[in-house]
C-alpha cells in the first residue's frame, strides 16, 4: 500500500459509493513513517468518508495530536450511491482544501503540531493513499435487511498531481517483484513517479465540468492525464 507516497499535491478520485446500511468506505492517507509516534500523533488525512446509513453525507477529517479529529460535513441532495462523484484534496504547506464535484466543502489552515520547532508537522511528511471498504462498527452501525449484497465500492480513477511552486520530496515506487522481498523498505525503492500532471494551486473553486478530468481553477490549463 505504501509503495508510493507524497508530501503536498492535489489528489482526486471518481467514486461511486456502496448502497446499504453498515457500509463504511474511505479514500484517505496515512504517514509513510510514524515519525511522531502512533496514531494520531503522526497524522491522518481523510479525503472522503461515507457511512451507508446516511447516504447523502460526505465526511472529511484531519487527525493529529491534541485533537482526535477535525472535519467537514456536506449533505448532498441525492444519495451518493446513485452516481459517481469526484472527490478532490489540495494539500499545500499552510492550507488544505477538500472538494466534491469541484465545489469547495472544507478548508483547514492550522492544526496542533507534535513538534514545536516544526509548525506544519505532522503534515510536512510523506503520506500514502488508501482505499478501503469496511463493514459495520460503532459509527457506521451493522448491516440491516436493507443492505444490498455484495457491497461494491466503485472507483473510476485515482490521480495525483504536483502543484506548481510547491516542493515535494520525489515519490518512489517499488515494483511488485521487489515488494515480495520483505527486507526491502519502500523508502529505499527505485526512483519513480505516479504523478499524472502538474497544476497551479487552485483559486476560487468552480462547479464540476461534465468531463471526468476538468479544469479545476480559472486560467489553469487542463492537466494531461498519464498516457
């Protein structure tokens, strides 16, 4: 899961949520190294979360030392499982912004740091992406007779972009063959990038365009997808 990781950038996925109570999917990021200790001290970035018992709500969150979590909540007019939606996350050194279908839903510009000499910590270190679909639990509640099996988390695409003028330690990629070697640390893997384009940090957000890969800020050239 942590064969590629980044610090800063723009992350986007087009997702269709599962239908039914008890489902708990997420599109999120965890630190490549627990530099400041175990969760939540080293941070967690939740780009998108959903619980099936309330299918019109989009959740986002930050987890860090001193605050279990801070997050945004957006209620959509229709259940999320009815169609695909695009979830975007812009991560800058001093600002994070979350988007749903191109519309800004939450922004965070400060957080408590576990290291006074590093005011941006723990969100100045590499994080890797995770997709998962959990079932049941205290927050999502157990499945019911209304849950439609099999539950499906459908992902059309995942894209990662560099941001102009924002320095990012070059991501590294480990091949499947190398990952079979348990002695190989992904941080020592061969150089490589999963970036599919470059964007400028976004200005005022605008509504989503019809195309899956849209211009997400006025004046920005449309980024080129990976060929």
